[in-house]
C-alpha cells in the first residue's frame, strides 16, 4: 500500500494505514412533495450540504448548509434525523465520508440557487431514478421516503 498514490490514507505505524477523510453532511428535504437538488460542477445532481467545519456538529452543518445553499430557514426544518452514511469515491484519489439527514421543511420560503451550484431543481420522488446522480444519493432519498411513508 502506498499513501502517495492514495492520499486519503495516513501511515500511523509501519504498514498500518488509517483513512483520513473529509466529512460531508447532506440533507434530503421534503418540500411540498418535492426534493430540492443542486447540480454540481460534474453535472451531477446532489443533495444540499457541505463539509463539516471545525467545532460544528453534523446537525449544525446540515442546518447551516440549507440556509447557505437554498436560502431556507433552518428553524423551519422538522424531524431532522440521520438517514444514511457512506464513503463516496469522487475520484480514485478523492474520497469523502458522507452523512445524510432527512427533514421536512414547513416554512414559506421557496428555495433559491446560490453561487455554489449550476442549477436548482425540485423533483418528485418518481423522477429521482432517471437523474444523473450517484447511487448513494438515490438510496438516501429512497430511505427517507420509506421513513416518511412508514409514519
């Protein structure tokens, strides 16, 4: 194993490597029966969210990112709960640990596009499978829908 070719690995002892990954927190938002998604620089749809910052909790990261990326009031999200987690291999040399949450938005604002993404879309659950987006995001959205349906 060579940490030079796998920069997300750190050799702690001879031959013993640890994953060193940034943490990204994402959020499935139920907004009047639709899910807001953002198009990134790779032309993939993704959930709103971003990197966990120093001294933040994952929950506070999710809430901050919703305000920054969609302009929605964080205090109008109800039922915030962890839905899924996975290691996402963006490229062979770039991995990130993703924690995803789900919540329902009960505010009156409409989501708006920030300068962090190329496009904002509101999608019904049945539209998600056809979108160009990583499978783990689709799995997370399905898991959130399953939890909402079970109530």
